[in-house]
């Protein structure tokens, strides 16, 4: 594989799937998963991430995560890059990564370790161990501001590290990191905090961004990507103003609404999203009304 060419394909919208859970049993609704993947592909998604945080990765059992990866990869049928999320212990991440390889996924996204006692050298060892154990390339997902920039400097030297999903909203720090890591490393920098932050990160070097909004209003996400690529900043900021209320709602309660706001919007549009699993509760009535107001402002419902 030409890793440099592959990383360039990641400079786009990274669409995170939702995992629909049955309202009574909270079992995965696999028909709903299939409908979600098809919606994303029809909406123009070029990179799809099952087992991301919007997919409620940490609410899935390992077997469910493996099955979601297998099914989404099969459903995508090479129409989009499939980048399953993997994580937990290094050995578990490798197990999930090998499952992704066997399923035919194109690459993996390594969730940042959630261990409460992490050192810089330990994080480097974790990422290196997982990346080197897999044949397909890896993208790092970084969201904890306490993680040292040295981790990225070292891990991005690996050939099979092709991208970084950067979800720390510290633009000077991100800019310095991008400028520190040589272009020869061929890293695809991805804004990990969606459309609200995408214009700012784009100017600092992130040519792609993640999106939960793609599950609701893909046309809006795609329009922002086009405007960013063409330098049409008047359009970028008009679109940004439309996006911000929804992303602010998702960020409420220390991002506690992140997934459930997307699911509520999908359900109000007649799409299959199902409920969330613990520890995420349904939206309260006030926030549900806000979802309705936003969808009306977009002309998605009357």
C-alpha cells in the first residue's frame, strides 16, 4: 500500500455511524445499522467509522463491536473507506484490529487509551504496539489535553500511522504540532470536533473533519467541505452559523448530549436511530424541543 496516497483520501468528511438500540431490549437493531450505512453513503460519505464514540463504542460488548465492524464493512462494499474504531487494552485493540482486517476494513482508528494512569512513554508504547501488530494502516484519535505532543511526534514516524483525528480544541497547540511533524510523514490531519470547529482547524492544517451531522443533514456537511476547499469563506461562515446551534446542543452537559442529540434528530426525521445505552439517557423535553426548532430552521421538518 502507498500510505501517502491513502492518507490523502482521508482529507474529507469522516462520518461516524450510529448504533440503533431497540427501545425495549436495547439489543442492536441490525436493520437500522444497514439503513444508517446506506444513508451515509447516499449522502456522499467517503470515510465511514463504525465503533466510534458516536457509535457508542464503549457501550458495546467486544463481540458486538466485532460484528458491527464486519457488517458495516460488508454493507459499505468498497463504496467508502471503512475505518473501525478499536481500543481498550493493547491486546484487545489488536484483537479488534485483526477482526477489522479479516472483515476487509481499509484501516482502523485507535481510540485514545482510557487508562487513568498513563505516561507519555507508555502511550507511545501502546500506539506502537497496536500499529505494528496490524497489516492495515492506523489513525490515532487524540482527545485528552493532558496527553503530551511528544506522543504524536513519535508515533507519526511509523509508516502505518496515516492520520490523526485531533479532538483537542487548542488551535495554537494544534498548529504547532502540525508544523513540528514533518510533511514527509504523510499524516492526514482530521479535525475531531466536527463542523463547528472545522473552519478553524482547516486553516491550521486539518483538511478533513469528523461528523455526526452527516447522519442527519449530509448536504450541510458536504457544502461546508466544498466551501472550505474552494476558499469560499462567506459561504463557510453562513453554513457555520447554521451548524453551531446543533453542535452546541451536542456539547451540552460536558458533551453528554453528543450522541443522543443526533439520535433524536434522526428519529424526528423518520430515520432509524433507536435509543442510547447507559450511561447516556434520553434528551429532556427542553432539549427535544430545541432539536425540533433546529430541524425546522433547516427546513427539514415543518
